[in-house]
C-alpha cells in the first residue's frame, strides 16, 4: 500500500488522462505557490504536489507507482530529487515548459515568477529609441482636365509644412552643443519599478518619461526651433503627375511631407487626383457618352459628322436610315481606368424630329407628298 496517495494529492482519479493531471497540477501550483500563498505550510504543500506530479506525469514512473507505491519512484523526491523549497523557480519553469508555454525560447511565466523571486526570469534586451521621430504625411487634392489625365502634367503647389531647421541642422540642439545622457535612466531609455501586487512584489519596466525613451536630453535647445529640429513655413513644390491617371487616384511622393522631429525621417505627400467636369460628355467611370443630334433628313439619307474627343475630334459616318438611339463606339478614346487602360467614347445618335408648329405650309406639303410616295 502506498504511503502517499499521489492521486489524492493532485485531486484526480487513477483513470485520469495526462491532460487532466497536468490541468489539476497547474491549478494547484497557482493556489499553493509560496509567492502567492503565505500560509506556513505552503512550501511543504508544494513539495508534495511536485512529488505527485513528478510521478504521475511520467508514464514509466506512473506505472511503477501504481505497482509499488511511492517507493517505486524514489520516495519523497520532487523534480530532479529536490524538494520544492530548494528549487522553486526551476520547478515552476519545468512545469510551464512541459505544459507548452515556452520551452527553450523562454516563457511568459519566466518573467512573472522571475519578478516574484527578484530575478532568474527571461531577460529582455531594452534599448533606447532613436531621438528622431518621423514627420507626418501631408494630403493634398488637385483637379485636372481629361486631357491632363491622359497626357500627364507638371503642377506647382504651395504647402504650409514643417521643414528642417537650418540653424541646428535638424538636431534640435543649440549650435555647438549636443544632447546629453538622461540622468533618470542613465541613457537606457527605460526605468524599473517595484510594485506591491496580490502576487507579492513585482518588478516592471517602463519607458523613461524624462527622455521619452531615447536616453538623451536636449538641455541647450536651438532657439529657432525650440529643440524640435524643424520649423513650419510655406514652401512651393513642383510635382509631376504621370500620364493615364484615373479619377480618385492617390499618388505618394516620398520625402515631400513634413520634416521629422530631431532629425527623424521625412513624411510623404499624398496627392489626390480629381477630374474637372467636362460638360460635353456624360461620364460613367472611364467611359464617356456623347449625344450627337442630327436632323431626320440626315438620319434618312446618311451623313458624316464630327465628334469631339479628349484630344480633339473624330469624324464618323452616319449610315442612311439610322434610327434615334443608335450607338457608335469609339474604342480607347475614353478616360483611364485603375489599370491605366483607357475606356471608350459612346456616341449616341439623337434624331431631331421637328414639331408641326415649326413647319410652314410648304414644308408640311413636302412631307405629306413624301409620306404618300413611300406607301
């Protein structure tokens, strides 16, 4: 008969799966760990819990225990033969690694219990941030004609933007000086804090508020830019709009945005393209529709008409007997689409039939005679 009932200690049945044993053990660790549980017998309780889990989590040891009791697995030895009080951190790490929370690359629990015990957890490599911060992007909108959308255009725009301070070359430091090491964080950019929590004293690391995590302080600031390394002023920029650009396109011009703080990277300029309205056409995305009105006599006899296009005009032939509403397609004469391919121009033929009150007596008689001859 076994001196200790490991199944009872872990609160599981003999038929429990390895997953159930692991789950129960994890809950007991969280409950009885000495840094959480301040009872005088917490350490001894954890030793028993570790001993039980050490036996039941290993298939061979579990088989020996089921056959011979705790003597078959080495008696009162925990992980690696040591009681819990002798190797708290090692046993905890063993458990969480075995439970799939980290392995050789470390574990979030390494940090937690490293904070409890004042060290021993995974070390993070905190580095100060660069002093320079990137400048923001600028958005600008411009309207162009259909022809400019096809051929491209060079434009000049005036912007009120941040530019690099020439007096300090963008560093923010007064001419002849340089940033100093932050006295609060000793140049690391981070500071450590120790706080009381329900788990005991916990160490934490946060960004240094004195230097904003850079590890450097500008004591002698440039009087022109007040230590920011940039100033705001109106500037004129020349931009090239490429050919075949579609309506609503956003073109990004790298480095044309705001200057960064303390030498940070330049932002970008984002140019939004909008088409001006051309009253000659109706527009449906990249397709243009043009209504061409002809007299009913020309519709009957046929004719040649000149149709306006984006680049100029084009002559098309109207066949005899053309009905009102007929469409003629001018392929590739429309506007650019998002793939930079041009749409079409649809020429819609509108036959103008005069009202009776606009005809004189002679015209009416001629039409009546024509009508009679066609019957």
